[in-house]
C-alpha cells in the first residue's frame, strides 16, 4: 500500500465517511482551508492512481468511492508505525504510551482481559 500524504489521508477519511461522493460533496465536508476544486479533484485522482479509490462515471462527472477499507488502512498504518518507531515491538509501543501516561493501568488490565478471553 502506497503511503498517503496528510491531505490525501484527510480526503480518504471523508470518503470513508460518505461511502461515495462527487468532488463537490467532498469539498463540502472540508471545514478548514478548502482547496480549489481542481486541486481537490487532482488529489482524488491521485488516490485513484494509488489504488485507494475508484469511480463511477456519470457523463463528465465522476462519483468516487473507497476500495481500501479504513480497517485495512489502519492495519497497514499501524504496522508501519510500529516497525519504524518501536523496533517492530508492540511491547515497546505499549510501554511508550504507558510512560507518556496516555494509557492507564486499568486500561492495560482491560487489554489483558481481552487478550486472555481470545485464547
């Protein structure tokens, strides 16, 4: 899976939310710093070239829809982040969040319970 730019990722979140949309519908969802229509259209076509979206043609307009699920993207994103920042160790990642006080002991116990129940 090709890496997405921040703007491409923002647009994908909109497409995941809408499920299918024309460029003008995507534009309406952007709350900050709306790009020019042609710029947004180019970003969406780039997402199509990267294999994240496809389209249905209605005359000269295209309705775009995601072909990569948010779950699949999340798995790839997390795998890359863990490989790049935590030496491919989930233990290192959880330890980092615990040290940064981003996860509590109670939350860790809940995670352990979830893991134990799957076994």
